[in-house]
C-alpha cells in the first residue's frame, strides 16, 4: 500500500482542524466562525510543520469571488429605493467613516514596522471579510489586517448591547430579523452567474481586486434587478469562500509574525475604540441633520458587525431598511475605494508588503 504523500496529509490536517475549530467557534457564537476556524487550521500547519503549503491561485480566486457574491447579494431593490430620498446622509456617513478610518490607519502606521497600506486596511471600517480577502493583493500584510479587522468586529459586537441598553434604553423583542429558506435553484444560478461572469471580467479588466469586485458588482446587478426573485449565496458556499480565504491567510503565520503582531495589539485596540466612538458621534450628527431617531442613526453608523446590527435594529424596533441601506452602501464603497487607496499609499509598491509580520515569514 503506497503511503499518503506528505502534502496530502498536511492538507488533511488543515481541513480537520478547520472543521473542528469552526464548530467550536460557532458554539461560542463568535463572528465569522468559519473564517476564524480556517485561519486556525492554516496557522496550526504553519506553526507546527516544515511542509510548505500554498493555496492554489484558482482556489483563492474562487474564495474571493464567493465572498464578493455574498456582499453583492445584500443589495435589494428596497435598499436602493430607500436611498432615493436619503442619499445625502449615506454620502455623509460613507465619507465620514472613510476619513475616520484613514486617520486611525495613519496613526497605526506611525509604527515603523507598519506600512500605510497595512494600517489603513487594518482599520478601515466595514466589509471585514472583503478587506481580508483583498489585503495582500493590494499591498498590505494580510495577517495584520485579519487580526485587527476581526478585533474591530469583536469590540463592536461587545459594545453594541451595552450602548443600546445604557444610552438608548432600547426595548427588546419588538421584532426579529428572519431569513427565508434557501431556494437552491435560483440561488445556485445566482452564484454561478456572479462568480463566472465576475471572474470573466479579469480577462478584460487588468486591475487589483477584480476577483472580488467583479463578482460583487455582477451580484448587485442580479440581486437588485429581481430577475431571480430574492436570492442569496447558500450558506455552504458562503462558508467555503470564507474557509478558502482563512486558510490562505493562516498558512502565512509564523512564530515570528505572531510575536510582531502581538506588539501591535495595544495600539490597535486603542485606535479601534476611538473609531467606534467617532462613528457613534457621526451617528448623532446624522440624527440631527436628517431627523432619523438616534438609535437608528447609531446602528446605521456602527463600524462593523452588519448582521448583528440588523438583528439589533429589528429587535429594538428601529428602522431596519434605513440601517441596511447605510451599512451596505458604506461597505460597498469601502471595497470599491480600496484599490484606489492602495495606489495612493504605494504608487511604486511590489507584491511583498512591508509590515510587522513580513520579516521571517514563509515565502
């Protein structure tokens, strides 16, 4: 009986650890459990094995495309219709949040071991999974970006119930955020069209991030048109996309990179808290300018945790459609502007980003 090749055994270990960690994180109700679980799966191999593993380029593109389709599928006709009257407030929130993120990112990049691109993408508020998927391609250290982005999401989720209860005295049980069952026929057609057409754009558009942005834009067109009805990416395929991205990032962690990233966490945590507070103040300004109630405005400007934000809005009786419109368009804008920011920060960049974890990492 022929022995199993070492790379195959290594991939089997990554898969087993990914599944186990994802299940555990799901039980603990952590945000994006599959992305975190796959990150751990890749890290376990990178830290404990001498066998080199590299994510196949096609698998990475498919992972990015699936995440792009998930984000694009959030845009519904009702969401776009709501923006007809409220577009000035959406522009205000989007520009304000981007400015807050860039200032925080530049402060993080005051450290000599953090590049401007890494600092900015680590602290950009909105679309954590999309930003993580794009980070390395746009010249940032995706290990730092992943840790800081999901630390931001975690802190936002921890702060939300405290703020809504203590400051807004929000009632509970007013409504619920329900999702219909997966419609496998239309949903699979939706995913196939978004991924195939989106990745096909790479043949004609030579630009960074097209593997994610192309499917995302196609998904928006299909979802908003309503031609297939209400569609979304089936959970299994969405989790596959997160897993492919998480494993790819995890494989790039080493002991040296973890020590370097750990040194960043106190400053990163302080800056995330400042971003959360600044966005809350932006919400108060939004309420004063538009007349939207303060709780709805706060939830609309919360820098992350989209699905938890929507569930909180429904439970407290806030305007869910308004919150969704502002949050989704902001996430959309952040992902679309990311390639432009990468060119601005690193006009002569190479594909090997400067960052705290870049020294001593696997090639």
